C-alpha cells in the first residue's frame, strides 16, 4: 500500500510574479507506481505529488510561468517517465 505524498516548499520561487498552476492526473502501469512517483516528484516544475485512489494513480501539482511551460512539462517530461500510460491535465483558472 502506498502512502506517498510530497510537497516541495518554495520550489516555484524561480518563477517570479504570476504563475500558472495545473493538476495532472497520471495513469501508471501496474508495478511502476513507486518508480514513476519518484521520477515525477523530482521534476523542477512539480511542487506537490500524491498517490491517489480511483482510475488514476498519481496526482501532480505543477507551477510554471505560463501555460506553455505546463505543456512542455507534461509532453516532454512526464511522458518520458517509464510506466506512465497517460495524463489528464487541468489548469487552474480565475473566476471573472
């Protein structure tokens, strides 16, 4: 049983000013959750990582200076992690 959760304080301090926050739901192959969790937790833009129940295995909170930065992390970094089967990204928006 996994009881993983990791928060990296001050990790987004390199961004300065406004940041874009996104929640990424991640599906992982059976038997690869621990390795995927460790790899994701070490990524620069990932500020929180948790193992979760339900159809997804991991949720990661990303912070970047813009939406393009979030896309780059998801497409270039997350999808390179061995064992990741898919992601579902939700960008946080402000209410008008």
